[in-house]
C-alpha cells in the first residue's frame, strides 16, 4: 500500500468513527527520564508515557483523562495549545520526565520538562516545565488537569451568569464584576447570541500564576488571558474582574471554530486588548507605522501573526467596525461563519463583506486607521 492510499484510509476512518485514528499509532516520541524515575514499576509514569505517545496534538475522546476533562471539543489537556500545537512542536521540544511523587492518597504529581537541545551547539532551550496529575480511579489510573487540583479551595463569587474564581492574592471588586456581567448581557442582546448562564472566570494576579494553575511551573511566553470557549472558561491575568477582550471571546463562543484573525478581531473591536481601548491600539499602531517608515501590508500581518500582534488585532477590529456599520450584527456573524470556510481566503471574505476588491484591502485599512483616530481625538 502506498503512502497516499494509507493516508486516505486514515482520513476516511477518522471521519467515519469521529476519532483521530492517528492518535493510536503515533509512537515515535523520544522520552527521556531523570534518575528519580522508576520506568519499570511506576504506573503513573506508564500512563503519562502512553498519553505522550497518543498524538497529544489531537482532540478526541481520549481514554487517558478524567471524564470531567474528556470531551471531543474541549482541549482536555491545557498543554495541547501550549506545547502540543502540532507535530512540528512535538518533534522540536522533547519531553524529559523529571519527577513522580504522590502528593495525597491516590493522587500523584508528575513534572515534565520540554526542551529543544542541539547536539552541535550544546545549547538547551526550555519551552515548559509542565505539571500533570494522575488519579487512582476504580482500580485504574487517569490523568487529571492541574486546574481542578490547584483551585479547588479558592473562593468564588457569582454575578448573574458569571462565577468569578479568585486567586488568594486577589481582592474581589464587586463593581467590576457587575460591569463584566452587564457587558456580557449587552453584547448577547446586541448580537442575538445565547446568554451566558454558567461561565467560570478565573482571576489571576500575573501571567505566571495563570500558567501555574494550568500546570506550568514555567512557560516561555504565558498569555495575559485565555478562553476555553467550549467549556465557558475564561482565565485572566490582569488581576481584575474586568477583562472585556476575553469576555468577548466567551460571548462569541458559538463561532470558536472561525479563523483566528476573526476571533481576535471581533474580541478587540468589542473589548480592546490588555486594558487598552481600540483608540489606544490605533494610536500605537500609527506610531509603529511611522517608526517603521511604512505600514505593513495585510498579507505580511497575516503571515507574521504573533510577531505583529498589534497590527493583527487592530486591523481585525477595524474591519469588524466597518462590517457592523454597513451590515449590523447579522453582517458580523456572517463574517464569523464565513471564517470557518476553508475554501475561501481571509482576503476574499473581508473584501466581500466590505464591498471592495482584495487589492483595495491595504488602502482601506490605512484610511480606516487614520480616520478612526481623527474622529475620536480632539487634537489630531
């Protein structure tokens, strides 16, 4: 059987059975161990090894995780979108299991270092130090997310459909919680979206604390905010109940499969980014363009993505602002739906929504940037 035929059969079985069949045959991940690890008798380590060999970059009904974490849509392992993003990441950052220790009866904590080491330069680049738990259940073992373990005793406060789960280092502010609840109610009404009925908002005081409750004792670049839309979970490291960007992701959770550019664009248009308003962001981008000498093309922004996150987020917000002005909430939702269509390019979707040609997108963005600043500042 040739390679193409094999790949076609695997794809067919994946669609037919609604499971990632590759997950059960990916067994070439090299795993190393510290001297503290008993590779023969430690059943918790054996379970973790099995998971690491089961295509952890894939979402499927994974047999190694606790039922509450397991879901065919939810990233049951927080490390999936941090470490196991794709096969290239798996090949680049190899796991070294450092320790396996029982922290309470029936609960074991495993720590794993993910590193990229070069045999030629002898340079070691750590990506993450990840902590996962193994729980004894019905005479067997299952993996358990650090989120449940680390926050089970944390104080919580409820405001309408939002439950704020508070870091012990955070002081609760009811006025900001109320502001967040009203923000959610107003946007769901404006766009005729499902109400937020039981969302969990984890309030953290720093990026490192956010990473820690997901099991990362170290990560090279932890975010300030993260939303697991399918599970109605938001994590914010702004030390505040008010993080409208992440709340917007939650509100538009029905469109979580749309292109990332549209996800971030609509969230930035509705809620700014990292405490900065859309006006703040446009002015920062204007200064950046002036310093650069010329603005980045839209194509370059899409390709650079995280390296040009200011332009990536701001351009997306300006596009949704114009779509809303032209077509209202229905137009915004149509763009998000179109963003799930892999048969159309991002440029085509934007051009169709704005009634312009693809070649005019760059000109539209620059005019929109300067016009938005002009209309929203007194001394321009």
